[in-house]
C-alpha cells in the first residue's frame, strides 16, 4: 500500500495474508478447466457447480463441446465468446459505474463469479484499476465492508474462538480456492501469484470504534479490542497453525497497530518467512526513491540528512531502511541514526518526550541538543537540521508549507521532498507547489498518483512511491526461492531493483518507475530477491536459471 491512509476501523482487524504452498511454489493450478470438479456422486457432470466455482467458471467462453461434457447445455446463452471479448464487455460495464466505490463493488462481484476474467481485466488495465482495487478506494471499501458484505472471502479468525484456527485452515486443503482480495489481487495481477495459492486472513480481536459496535449491520466481533497476553497468544496460535499446515508459506502482515506490528515482526521474523508491508515495504520503496535522488544530486547515502514528519509505523519503517542504507555506505549505526530527525504530533522526538514507543526511542534526540526556549515543531526542525530529504507520513494536509520547503531549499541545492501520505486530502504538499517554490529544483515523489507538472518549459514526471512496485516482486522472489525468511538483504535487493527501473537521465524524470509496467517490474524485482536469498543461504529451492524460474512461476489469466 502507499504510505499511510486513514484507518476508519481504528486498526481493529489486522490482516495476515498467506501464500500456502506445499511442493513447488509456482506450479500449482494453471487456470485450466478443472474437469474433475463439478461432478455429482452419480458421475454426471454438474454444470451448476462448475458455474459457481470462480476459478473454473468461464461463463459464455465455454465451448459447445465443453458445455456438453460438463452438463452446461441450456444453462448459458448460445453464443461462445472469447476471453478477450468478455474482458471488453466487462470493461464497458465497469466504466458505466457511477463512482470508484461502485467500481470496486463491481470488480469484487466479478471476482466472485470468474477469477480468470477478473484478473485478465485487471492485467489489461492495471494502471487505471490499481487505485480501485488498492489505495485509495480500498480505504472507503473498508469503511463500507459490513454494509457492502455479499459473501465470505478467505479465512476469518476470531479471538473469541482460537480453537477454530486449525479447523479453518484444514478446511482449505492444498491450494484452497479462497478468493484473494485487496493486496493479494495485486500479488496476482502484478506478480502472477496463482489466486488459488493466496489466502486472505482476517484476525478479528474486536474494536474500540463505538460507531462500528453500535452499527446493527457490523459483521465483526462486538466487543472492545483484546490486548496483552490474550492477543499475543491468539497471534501465536495463528502462526503455529500456518507453520504446521503450510510450512512453505509467506506471511504478509498488513494494517497492524505500530506497537503490535513491530513486536510481531521482531518475534517471528527470524523464525518464519514473514514480511510487514506497512513498515518494511514502505521503507524499502522510499529507500528506492532516495537512492535515485542521491544519484541525481551526487550526494551519497552516508551524507544524507533526513527529517521524517510522522513517526508512526510507516515513518519509523522508512527511518530504519534509510539508516541501514547509510550504514552500508560506511557510517556506524549510531552515527547513521543521528542523521535522522523524526517529528510527530508532539514535535521532535526527544529523550524526554512522554509516551515514546519502543520503536521510536532509537530516534529520540538528546535533550541538550535542542534549546528549551525554541519550539520543536516541523519548521524549526527543518531550519536547524538542514535536511537533504524531507519525508511526509503524517496524513496532515498542507504540512509542507512554502516556508518549510523554502527553508530547506536555502541549505540544499536539490532538496528531496517526499509527501507520501494518501489520499489527496492527507498529502503534505502537492508537487506543483513544491516545484514552483523551489524553481523546479526539488526532486519530488508522492504517495498518490499525480499528473506531470509543466514548469518553465520542463515536464516533471512525478513518481508514485507505491508499495505495489515492490511487494509483489518481493513475495514472488521469496516464493520462487522457497525462502526460509525475508532478510534485510532481500529487502535491499528489492529496493535496488525498483530504483534501477527508473529512467533518471532525462530532465524532469520520475524518481521511480511507472506502475503501468508492474508485471515486468515485479519479475525484475523477484529475480533480484531470489538471487539474494540464494547468496545469503536462505533459499530452499535450487536456482539454476532464476530468470526462467521466475517466468515459469507467474500464472497467466487465461482459460485452459
């Protein structure tokens, strides 16, 4: 996901996304007609069952011979249409929807009926549809989930019934036909992860959102959030069940609260193959952006000075990745940490700041570093720190004011300004303003899609720091390598691969590649990640021809 969005549900339901793989991770189903399904106990084809299986259903693309063989005669209109024609009609129907939320609903209904057609449509129009199935529309879909609820997807696990965890997963079977939603749809469209091998899991521990608790249509647990030992035991039971039933699974954690997300990652990161996109993915895609900015400016990573406004999950995750990159470029860890200033709602993080979380403490500045009579707000920190890079993950619209940006530009010839919050009403500054305030000298990337900016005869293409550029390829590379865990080196390899796909020499060029080529970029990232996994000794698969093995593992949305 792109860096942070407003969480309407008070972050009450963390989503763990697993890729259950036994055997070769990329060779499960091939999207072909499952002739073994859809039969009654009497041996007669059951056409109705075939039509209600989303991964087997072809709709009017079933040939006449297939209709006769599977008992579909009379159950479909007589015309036989190709997948291409079906996709054209679906696109026309989608375009007729009145708004983005309605388009999201239409796509999920198509997903429920015909997965191959759904993913073909998504692949054909990924640039246009990524904001519909992913950020920012998915945020509104989350708010409306209980009111738009149509059919269950994936695995729903309640903290009130931890004994149901194992039976729920055992009911899947190998390659269970669970519908991938949200980010898992991007895994499939961008990286070719077979939809039958991607399982969305909802860990429902309750919510502190009173509006939801009082909503008669709310479908989640109706009690306050469970915390502490009971919460940790529930997560542990989930991880244990997945590890035993799907020992080669990759667990992708999403939308966990800052403290919980980091603690879970630290607890299990060295034990299983797991990844937190809010922290690691956001950090790695921002690192890719800063790496390319460093190439443009000629300032090495070890000489960067970074101010991060918004010291939550995303902000500190970015700080971690940039700190590690500085260390790789020659700084010792303490010195690298001191080149990063984190500012939150209470101002600059200092050692005396009340309520510091454990993950924020390494970035807390010494109290004697800042005069007591000077405000520790963003403008003051920018003025004193003289950053080369300014990152926004605050969700505070307009926080990067003209004064802040020009203060930065007084000390740096080519300031790197990254207002990453989304959606648009949360962004810290619009690129057009930043470029105008700096006379076109700023290097800008955002967390939202922004059209090119024309200024003084130059066209500035604004790169989108979209995690979708990175995590699908990271996941695919880990799956192809059958990685024991996700290492810092694999994250670094993913960031370097994304950075290398940008076309930097042109004036006004974007700092990141465009999302329209996600399928290609994901393959490049996956190849780099798999190779790094092998180099670091965490690959369990033999990697004789990595490029070909990545291509072979990528499922194509085609009828068999």
